[in-house]
C-alpha cells in the first residue's frame, strides 16, 4: 500500500474522504494510483487530518504543514557582506516557497555584492538597508523590524557582525535590529578560516552562545579566498532545513501548555515606612518575567503578579501590578484556582511599624521626624503567599517556589520545600550579590527526591529548562 493509500485509509477510506471533500470517489482512487494528492487539495486534507488528530507529517512535505497550521511565522534575514552572500538569495527563494513572512536587510557591505533591487524582486517586498531613512522611519523603523520576526537569521554572518552583536554595537540597521530584538537569533557565520579561528572571534562566539544565540556552524573545505579550513558557508538548503526544523519544534511547543492557567509572582515588594521611606530588596523581576514569557509562548494562560520593576513587561495574558506583600497576597488569592503557581517574587518578609518611647504608633501619613524620642520599628510579618496557597484547599496541581540563600543553600531550600508544601524549589546562592538585576543565574533545582545543580546560564535559559520540568511534572500529575 503506497503512502497516499495509507493516508486515505487513515482518514476513513475513499468513500468518507470523497464525501467530506465533496468530490468524486474516482478522483480519490486516482490519487491513490498516482500516490499523489493535487496541491490544491492539500489544505483540505490537512484540515481533515487535524480534525481527526492524525499526524500526517510523513505524508506531506513540511512546507505544507506550515501552511495549514497557519501560524504566523515571520523571519527577518540579515545578509552581511561576505563573499558567500549570493548564496543567501537561494535561502530567500526556499523561504518564499512556504507561507513564512520574510523581510530582508542588506548591510552596506552586502550591497557591494548584491543589490536591494535583486532582493526585492526575489522576495517581492521592500528590502531594508538604512538605519536613517525618512521613508522607513515613518512606516517600519528598526524597532518595528526588530520586534516583528520570530526568528532573525543572519546569513552569512561575518566576523564583523559577530563582534558587533557580542559587544552591543548599534551603528547600522542590522546591528541596531539585533540589539533591539527579543526574537530567536540564528547565525550562519562564514569567513576566512584564520578569522574564524581568531581568539577575538572565538570569544565573541562564546559570549553569544552563552546568551542563547544559536549557531549554524560553517563548513570545512576550500574557500573562495583560496585558503582551506573552517569558514565555508553551509549549503542554503541545509540552513533552510535547520530553520524549518527549529520552527516545527517550536510549533509543537506552542501548544504544550494550552488551556493551562499559570499564576506567577515576580519582582520585589515595597513596604512603605512613611510617605518617603520604604523597605524593599534588590529583586529586578527578570527571572520571573522570563518564566512568564516562556510559558506564555508555550500556550499557557499566564497571569503575572508583579511588584514594582524597571524592566519591560513580557507578553502574557494578564499583568497585575502590586506594591506591598499584602497586596500581592490579596491578588494571588483572588486569582485562585489556578493549575500552576510559581512564586518567584522576592516578597518582603516584614513591614516595619515605627514606634516611639511610649510604644505608641506614629502617624505614618507624615514624614517621621528625626528628633522622635527612642524611635524604633516593630517588624510585623507579612503573609506567606506561597506557603498559604500551597497548604490551602485550592492548592494548584503544581506549586513552584524560589529560595535565595546566602548560606546552606540546599539545606535551607529543602526545608522550605517541606515546610511550605511545594513541589519544586529553584534555589540560588545570593551571597556574592551577583544575581539581582543580572542576566545570568546559577541555580539548583530541589525536589523531595531530587537535587540538580544547573550550570550558570541566562535567566531566559533557566526559564526554558524550568518550563520543560514543569511540563514533565504536569504530565506525571495528569497520568
Ligand atoms: O521563606 P522565603 O521568603 O525564603 O521563601 C521564598 C519563597 O517563598 C519564594 O518562592 C517567595 O516568592 C515565596 N514567598 C511568598 N510570600 C512571602 C515570602 C516568600 O510567597 N511572604
């Protein structure tokens, strides 16, 4: 039985498919004979299969799978001025065969090899070249170009663009876009082997890898410059296939947490002492925001409850801003029930109530004067959001806590795991003060019967690993 016959039989047989597609059964028999379905019927067949939850990946080329899911995949291709840049025209041609929306940027050096007109003709839309263009600035400035794509592919990526990206330069359109983007960045470097192996390039690549940039490694062989070694631009089809593989993998991820509600606390809380002074902590909110962003990308319905922060808000369903621990507690308890709770906020453990000698409270609506006799502060404990919810009868299926420690990291985190009744604790050592506000973090994952030391990585990368872990726990919970 050939592939198309197998597919038709999976879909219910010739009669059923003919009826559902409103065509003659003889047409279906023809498809089976030719082992081919006409292009114009692909979409209908794919719809039929998705209704029946049949995986038809083996029956159709990937291009059509993209078409059907109708996901709005957008790629920005940045072509730099390496001698191999003409090969990127083939990448444009291959992407054009899919329903992916493609924009192309040519750097100044790339324009020495290929023209914007050629790219525009191939891609059938404007090719971007200038950072300072009056026309582009009104319609599609570099910030919009940076935010639009899911993926930014730099191919070929020269030693120059690697150095600029690694060191945060933004002196032309391409580097400014790269710096202003949240998208997945994929680099396909190509250059002379000595340049590729130069310590400066090696260090730049290492920095970029650590930040989560993905590389498509250059090939080894004869180079256009006459030398031999590593630095050749990979075949365009290979680059295209890697990009498609990445998209397909992510499309599976998109629905991983579909219909799952996740409540996340993040950032610090602030406890006012009087109208001017307050007590708080150094939490930036970055780790919690990365987690919210990652889980939202995977289809979860994310509600983020955040204390006051100075970083951009992630893309998620609902963001609720609070100031004090009590407000955070009230909001979180009002949001229950939820499937998953992740408490990454650094909640102030106490609020400070100013008192004077006679043990009387002071009017905190006015600035406390320095000359108050025997001024002291009573520390009143704030409600424990994590512990309270995890022990309540509205306990979510999975509860994740954080534990910032200056000593006995694992021991203290484990005690919290047990005393607060949570499933998983992400513990980090904050003794050297190098966690708050940073982009990197080094954490331990602690469960009742498991302790994992994760290597130092970006907070984004920790969010990805945590999302994988939570997915695993959820799958076990549902079994
Ligand atoms: O007890 P400790 O503050 O170290 O516990 C840390 C964990 O508990 C974090 O997940 C934090 O978000 C949560 N927590 C809370 N409410 C508090 C204090 C901490 O939810 N009042």
